[in-house]
């Protein structure tokens, strides 16, 4: 079984990928490089989106627009901190080419040496903390390793998943507890039962009892976070046009939890559900 076959078994691709037939020849022409075939095959099978809401591969436009500027900016910031980047950046010979990223500012790049053997390019994981990691194998092996490391390092996730790209509506509901409301664990159970069936998307328990629990509902069309880590709130993302359905379902669940909506935060500069403000 190849690494790509293992990735497909570990993380099933979506039935309807977003932009699966992207034109990667434009990227190759722009960079003057032939891309690894495994990378373009992953893009075809999965389309645009994220693995476990954490790791994503670049779309063609992003790869053209971000190379080499994003890596050059990171190298400049590193230099301002008195450190040298250990690698050149394309189009310098063998230089780094960005191919993916994580959700907190880390980048995934290839060392493009030798140029004529892209299937053997080494991946460099340049983390947000300016550490350099060198995962083994091609893109499929790297993605599998990152997913497994995330699970082993305390991210409470079930089976790995892939979320296709879409422009969601985001709503943050600040909550207050009514007198006699049940504890957090029971409130979470009530919330998920009200929106059942749901599927796990990870979470954590922090210092002082802070919690964050992520899950999906409505056949994975809605993604939610219930938390006390950054205030007592529910964060929900859902496709445009589902406002009434989502609002009615959440308000009923919040009432069953023994909570009330204290306010609705504007997200990305936009306020939704103004009738609750």
C-alpha cells in the first residue's frame, strides 16, 4: 500500500471535492518547477479544504501569490530577531517553496533539490515558533505524521476528517448561566443531544477548569465549539442561508442547558443575529 493509499484510508476524501480539477500547470510555469505528482493527486482527490481543521495544502492561486513572498517575510522576521534562516528560498537554487500551512501560522515547504526529482524533495515544517522540523516522506506521509502527532500530543480527536473549503457564516454567542444550571459536562451533553447526531472534532481541558469542546452537527454542515476557555460561549459556523434553522436549534438547546444568550459578538467585522443583541 502506498502512502497516498494509506492517507485515503485514514482520512476519507469528500464525495464532492471543491475545485478538484485545478490547473497546476500554471503553478509549474510560474515557479519554473515540476511539482510532485503525489501533491497534485492529493489536491485532485481532496480538493480545497483542511485536514482535522489544522493542516491545509495550498490552492494554485495561493501557491503562486505566496511564493516567495511569505517565506521571504518569515526569513526577514527571523533575521530581525538575530537568527539566520538555515535554508535558501526559491528561486535561489534548491530554495524553499511553500506548499501548505497549519492553522496557527506554521508553513510547510519543500527544499527543491534536486529540481529534476520532485518526488524526493524534503519537506520543512517551519513552525510559528520559528523551529524547523523535517518530517520524512512525501506529502501524504507528512500529512499522516502531522495528524498522528496532533492526536498523540493531547488533541482529543476521534477519527481524522477532512473539511472541504466553503465560506461559512460565523456566530459567537456569549452565554450566562441561570441559577441552578447543571455543570459544564452536563451542559455539553445537553447541547450535543439537542443537535444530535454529532461527531467529535477535538477539544482540550486547560488550567483552572477551562474547557473547549469542538464537534460537528447537521451532517457535518455545522461546526461548533462550546467553551469556557475564552469566556462562556458557543461558536458556530454554518453555510449561508441556514440562519433561521441554526438560530432556532441553538436557542432551544441553550434554553435546555439552563443558559441564556448574553450577547452576540461580531465576527470578521460582521454582526449576525442582531435580534439577540
